[in-house]
């Protein structure tokens, strides 16, 4: 049984030699597995040859994105998680809402951390750990390390002591079949995905604060089906507020008899200022333009009224500015 926590950021273990999740804890061979599982590509009607640009500006196909995993971890722990998520995604919004949020967190966390692993591998190989492109500050590595510890719950018992480290929102879509897309921002550990008749937005290490920050708009839409423009607008709000979130969550992490117990330190600590920097409509509009690119909404139109950026929600229920 595991007696210590695998911490790859201590010695930059990103060489495809050990399991990305468990290190070398198990004795079975290490294999390579796809970051985007076959079931997801099939559900999205993708071939796997679609391309993604990494932070070092290299272009990779989805099928070429692979990570090392212990065969036993893959077979006994990751595969059952994938099967559970695949069944829920296949069932659409109603099935996804019935998922345990902890399972959704593990799956999204594995997805995001897999991309981080690939980026770290490239950075280690190019000796660019402090480059502007990766911005690998100590704080960022600390955050990534915490995420890696948390998703070890895929193969062992991880207990969050009276808190959840994430904000996850699942919304219904107006269309029964929207085009699959996903978006991620690894610096803030923020993620969004839309597929079939649902959309998911997640902030993976904010202790639930982004969901509270957007409580007004979330209560307003409740379980109302969203257009694709509305979903992207809601996503833009979460991605921007995750950027404004100015705390680095700290955790007490303790391995005990094969389990990991994680307790959150108070976010406010000794700081008196708000948990979020001031919301600026001007900056938010720039984020929104990027999310609305498929519909051609131009920045000059979005911020025609500087105090009231364009919104597909009525009322817009935007966060207040100073």
C-alpha cells in the first residue's frame, strides 16, 4: 500500500518513464495512453487528427497527445472512471447532472493535468522551466502539484476535509446536438466543454469561490437551457474571474495508512483585500470577444457601451465594478 505521496514537481519527473499519476508505486509496465480517450473522440465525431497548439507553439494532433501510465492503474482505476464518464456523457445533460461531482473533478483534473504533464515534458527537454511561455513560478508549480495530489483519488482514497477544492457548473443546452469543443487555461486550472445537450465549466483549485462569485447569474438561469453564445459568455465570465482570483490556495496534506487527507487553509489568511481583483468591463470584453469568435462579435461592438458590455442574458447580471 502507498505510504508516501508521489510528488513529480520535486524532481521534475516528466520523462515518460514513470506513471504520471502514481509514479513507480506499482510493479506492472508503464504504457502510454491517449489524453483524449477514444470514446470521447467517437462521441464528438472526431478522427483524432484534429490539431491543438501547445504553449511552446508546437502543433499536435489529438491522437499524438499521450501520457505514461502504469498498466494496473489504467486497467483497474482509470478505465472504470472513463467508462462512468462516457456513460454519463452519452446520456446527455440529465445523466451528467447525476454524476458525483468528485468523479467529474477527477476526470477533468486528469484531463488538465495530462496537458500540464505534456507541457512540462517539453519544458524540461528544452530547459525552459522559467520561460515566459510557461511562467513556471514557484506558486504555479505548487498549484500543479496540489492538483496532481488531488487526482490521485483516482486510484487511492483521497479525503477532502469539509471542503471541495473545485467550482463545477453543468448547464443544459438548447440544441440537442451541439458541436464538441473544449477550452482550458492551465495557469488558472480552468476548463470548459460542450457536447451533445450539455456544457461544463470548472475551476479546479478555487475552493468553490468562483461559483459563489457568479451566484447571481447562476441563480437567474437555474436549469434554463442555454444557447451556444450564452454558454460561451458564461464560460468567459468564469475564465476571467479565475484570472482575477488573487489567492494561492494552501492545503495541509497528510498521508495516513494508504489514504491522503487534505484540509484547506483559510483563503483570507492575513490579507484584508477581496478574494478577487476588481472586475474591469474593458478587459472582460476582450475575453468575451475571444469566446464569441465563431459568431463574429467584434470587440468594438461588445464594448460599444463601456459600462454595459454586450450580453445574451437578460438582465446581464454582471459582477459589479468599483
